[in-house]
C-alpha cells in the first residue's frame, strides 16, 4: 500500500517531482564538480605554479652560516661548494616524485679582452641524467625558468649541437657589449680561457639580464672548479604548511615519534628540504618563502572559494526544494486531511511525504553526480589542460549533502502538514 501510494503520487504530480529532481540535480552537479576539482586542485595548482620557478634552494652549510651571520647573499660567499656528483641523489629521497625539476649553478669571475671583469654562471639548460634508481631525467633552466623570453636565437642545447663552448647572454649584457647571435666572447678565468659563441639572448626581467650563462662544465673549467657547484635550485610539489610543519621547520627533534613520521611522510616544503639535506653532503636546503608561501595561500583560498560555491549551491537547492515540496503539500491538503480523518497519524503521513521526496532526491542526485563529473572535466581541460581525477570520497560526500539538503528543504512542508486540521481542509477552509 505504501509503495502504491508513492507511485500514484509520482503519477499525479510528475511535473513537480520532475522540478524537485531537477533542482537537486543542479545542486548535486555543482557540488560534485567543485568537490572533485577541490580534491584534485592541489596537484594541478602546484603544476601551474611551477612556472614561477624554484621553491627550494640548496647551498653549502658553511655558506649558509656566513650568509646568516653577516647578512650577505650566497653569491658573495666564495670557497664553499657542493659536490656535483651528488645531484642525482635528490631524486632518491622519499618524495622523489614530487621533485619536478632542479638545476645547479656555479659562478666564476672572468676577464674580458677589454680588461673588464665579469661573471660567468654555469648551469644546466636541458641536461640529461641517468639516476641511481635506474630512471632518466632531463632538467635545467629551460623548464625551471620558463618565463624567460628568448629575444634572439634559441635555448642552448646541451644534448644537441651546442655541446661545446657556447653561451647565452642577457639582454642588458648584449646591449652593453653590442652582441648578437653568432658573435664570440673571449673570456679568461683563473684556470683557463675560452671563446664562447652566443647562441641566444634572453630577457629574464631581473639581474640575470646582465650575466653570461654557460654549461656547468664550461664554468668549472674556467675557474678550475671541476666537480663543484655553488647552489641548487629545486622545484617541488608541496603541501601547504600547518602547525606541525612550522614546528618541524624550527626543530625536527622537538617532534614526537608519531609527529615526526607524519611530517616526514607529508610533502611539506620543510620535509622535502630536510630529506634533501640528508642526501647532499654538508648542505642547507631552505624554502624560497615568497614562492612557497604564495603557493600555500593560493591553494587555500582556491579551496575556500570552492567550498563557498558548494555551500551556496546547496542553500539554493534547499530553498528550491522548500518551495516545491510546500506547494505539493498545499495541493494535496484535502487528500492529507482525508487521510487524517480516517485515522492516519502524523508520523505515517510525514514518512510518506519524505519517502516521495527522498526517492525524487535519489534520482536527481544520481543525475546531478554524473553531470557534475562532466562539469569537472570541462573545468579541468579549460583551466589546467588536463582531466580531473574523481576521488571515491566524492560519492559519499555528495550523497550526504543531497540527503541533508532534501531534509532541510522539506522541513517547512512537514510543519505545514503537521499543523493541517482535517475539519478545516475538508470543509474547504
């Protein structure tokens, strides 16, 4: 009997039930899309933010101490170096897969033919490495500093035709020395002299525009610094800091065993820095706070925005359901009054109405869920140029939200139903 009454209600009021299902589907689709994007946005946003450069720098421990004591930049500290042959170890740490790019730097002073002093900076451009894990890696500033604009020529290609004595120069340096692609620069270092051919002129928008960049081995030969590097810049996917990460960054030894395990096994920037220090001898790894903090703030604000959109969509759905269910109860007031007159109790009638609405909600929720998955993919391809991964957690969360919104939206109609008096309704009042 109960099921038959629900079926008849659907047949008689199919338009209103369809509107209720449509309202729930809209809310569920938006909630599904926002929650799916929110749960996957961290990786996507991290990938996008990597275009703004490295978020970790690694320097020799002695250089870091001198820099802290005398408040000088690392470029002003000489005679302290890291070992080039340990670079591959960065990709062997616990969070190796979160290291998306890195490149070393080595600077040496040179003298030009006109007697002027200059600085040559050695780095990777598109360096190929065979890692200790058996994997291969291509890394360098061509990808790490993707915002550099090549105004003339091309990127120096270490793996191709530019494996000899070639260089890239900044726009300021090229203008001052009147250099163009194909010109030669003769430089003399403390250990060797070289004639460098300019293959590209870049605009970095910073101090780099007044420098000469060459492959690492070229700079090492000029300064007699074989196997040595000044610093390493690392681009890593990180998790925004919380209280645990801040505490660990100050002193990892202050953590309890469980806190240490949680921190070490979470991709906080401090955790990744700590693990890099474990594999690079006598090094200090520190976060580039302007980049790392900005990433965390952007991610948190993006997630907050999506949560607010989800909440507003659910509130809108609840208001729509409230109006539709209330209108349905008003239309059926004589039917409900007759049911009360022949002995039906309020709990039974309430259960009937709620069962009708919940059945409609299930239909609308399922339709909205699949529509939301489609919306999430549209957002993913439009904003991030990649698909959004749908997490299993989204299904129960959306189900609970739909149930809560449906119940809340039905409250005014249930109150009206409970206050309905059979004698007044049946007499047309």
